[in-house]
C-alpha cells in the first residue's frame, strides 16, 4: 500500500490549517487592537473633554471666590474707614466737652482758694457776700450740649478715656455745687467727700493717701493732669491700640465710682433745691 499520497495530503492539510489558524489569529489580533485603539482614543477624548470642563468650572469658581474676596476686603476697608471716622468724631466731641468746661474750670480755680466752710457760714448771714457768688454764676456757662455730645461719643472711645472724663467732670461739678450753695446762702456742704476722694484715688493712684490731707476744692489742681490722660487715651483710640486687661479693669473701677458719685450728687442737688 502506497502511503505517500496520504501523507502528502495530511501534510498539506496541516499546513493549510496552520496557515488558516495564523490568519485568524492575526485578524483577531488586528481587530482587537483596532477596537482597543478606538476605545483608548475615545477615552482620551472624554478625558480631555472632562479636563476642559473641569478647568472651566475651576476658573469660574476661582472668579467667584476672587469676587467674594474682593467684596469682603472692600467691605472690611469700608467698615474700618467708617469706624475711624466715627472714632475721630467721637474724640473731637469728647475733647470739645473738656474745652467747653473752661468757664467751669475757672470757677473750680476760684473755689480752690476759698475756705468753703467759713465762706458758707458768712454767705448764710451776709446778702452782700452772697452777691459775689451770684456774679460769678452769671459768668458761668454750663456746657449742657457738650455733656450730651460726650455721652453720645462714649461708644467709640476707649473705656479709660471715658473714665478719666468722668473723674474730670466730677471735680468740675463739685466746684459748681459749692458755688450754688454759697450763692443761695446755704450753710451746708453737699459734696460727697468720701466718694469724690475715692474716685480721684482710683483715677490717680499716684496721689495715694496724700489726697486725704486736702479739701475737695484743691482737686482743681489735678484737672490738667487728667486732661493729659484724656488726650493720651484719645490718641490710642485713633491709633487703633487695644486696651489691655489692666486698663479695662481700671476703667471699670473708675466708672463705677463716678456713677456712685453722680447718684449722690443728684440726690444732694435735689435736696439743695428743695
């Protein structure tokens, strides 16, 4: 039996199958590769699109944030500008109130050299002596508007500035009350000496207990010192300097004593008018 044709046929068939298999693999590889390339390209295109959209959104958000930031900064600047204008106006009003006390300060100067108790006894029995004080009162101009302006400015100045102004006003009012008593021939000192003395000690701790040796009329000589202290506090306000804890506590103590003295003066004043 001749196997040659059969072997040849199998050989040819094997070669054909191998070639066909190779062709299929090549085509499949090419097809898969092409499809993969398309998917990769589509994916890249989508990524580029997403990146562009993200950049667009990011730029938009950045612009919004910048607008908010600019608006906020502008608002801060405007608020700070308005606050400074208010503080400047408040300082002017407070110092204007101090200056407007000039007539009253002059009265305090006169009263500082008068021995009040002896003068009060003489005024009670001597009409001509009382006339001297009536003449003084005619030249006295109480700065009522200035008091109101100073009170309205309180919110924009330092607490210590207001505290010193309160002590300053208390010394002035002590002299005015005494003048009123002498003018009316009232042989009584309506001054709350203890409260006034305590207020001055709190405002001027450097005077210490030495102040106990003087009559309250002599407190006139502290006025210029307190004026300088008010000015320093006004300067701190305009410079934007924050008060420390010690200053806040000191201011609170002075204001408390000033308030107690004011209530006492109001009570004594009502008694004097009755």
